[in-house]
C-alpha cells in the first residue's frame, strides 16, 4: 500500500540524513499543497504509475551536504522542495520550476538533452495553463 511505500521512503531519506519538515510548519505545508494542486495534472500520471509516492518540504540548512545546497531534489520515488523555494526567495514562480525540474527527473535521470526537452514541455504546459513564463529561471 502507498503508506507502506511512504514509510519506506522516509526511512531511506533518514538513512541519508535528510529530515522532512515538521508537520507543524503549517504555512510551508500549505504552500506545498498549493504547488501540488497547481501541478496536479502533471503529477498524477507519476503517482498512478507508482513512480512518485511522496512530495515533501525541507529546510535546506537542516540537511547534510549536498542536499543543503539544493532548492529541490528527487530521490527514488520522492521529491523534496526546499522551504526557501516555497517562500519565493528566488522569485514568485521559482518553486514551480523546481517541482517541474524534479518531476522531469522521474522520467529521465541526469541533465541530458532529452531531459531538457522534457522539462521544456513541462514548462510549456505551465505557461499555457497560467500565462506565466518560467524560461527566465535557470533550472
């Protein structure tokens, strides 16, 4: 079941020293929930296929290297988005770009031409849906 997979994923994250943001960080979790709702049409196929089981928020400063320098990361079937990205530290839509970048990694590992073409299609979807262009961000 999904909750067993989530527990396993959390255990693997803990083995790497990665800590998930406390559930008491209501503002950050609400921002993450809004981000997930916005990108739900892109996320749902990965959830249905079992390639994505968990999206979580984390505080960069609380993570071990190299995760403390990342705005987001994909590890197995989970995606982490930093609190700094969720708060808009680097721009209003930066967290969307981070999430889309990590979603692209669910399909293609590494930063190859194929990866960037897939990321471009995700960014195009976002632009068509919202009218906000993310091409200015170096993702």
